[in-house]
């Protein structure tokens, strides 16, 4: 009987440690991505004065990407305090024709030429954004939520 109790205590301990590890890993900050983001923006932008980091993938949900891009272009003055990154871009000329040279030349619009944001952890078929708080990326969310923000 004592052996059975010891096994149950050991299993309970393993479950508790696993739960604690899981809770610890569910951190809403994305510090490991901040390095990639800083590499992409090449210190062209400072996160301290920014509200959002918006990522538009080059491939995926065509309607979602098109809607997000159109919304950003039509409301670009509302996103001056945001960084907009196009990633997974296969053809820069095509992107320039789609969004316009003037929009693409804005200081806060960047092309991720090395596709760093296409890594497995960040790759998405949908446009997404991070809220920036105290120069930290938090709460990765679908871009459609930002439109209703």
C-alpha cells in the first residue's frame, strides 16, 4: 500500500511541475521576436513612440491581406504611430504597384527582405499585429481585431 501512495505522490508532483512550466511559458510578452523585429527595422524606427506593429504577409488569405492593405492605405494617417511590415514579399515591384510608391516610402512602412517574420512561430496566412507597450511586443492578434479597436 505504501508503494502505491508513493507512486501517486510522484505522479501528482510531475503534474504540478508540468502545470507550473506551462503557466510560466504562457507569457504574453514576445521578447524573442523583438530581436527579429529590430533586425528588420534596422533601427530605422524606435518602438518607444509606437502603438502597434502590423505584419502583412505576402501569401495567405488573399481577401484578408487585400482588405488589411486597403484599410491601411486609406487610413494611413491613423497609423503614423505604428510600424507596418510586409513580409513574404515575392515581388517588390508588384507590391509597389499594389500599395503605391508613396505609401511604401513612408518611414514607418518596411519590407522584411529576409522574411524573418515568416519563421514558424510568427508565420501566418492572416495579417496580424502586436500591441506595443513600453517598447515591448505584447498580445499577437489578428488584424481584423485592430480595425474594430
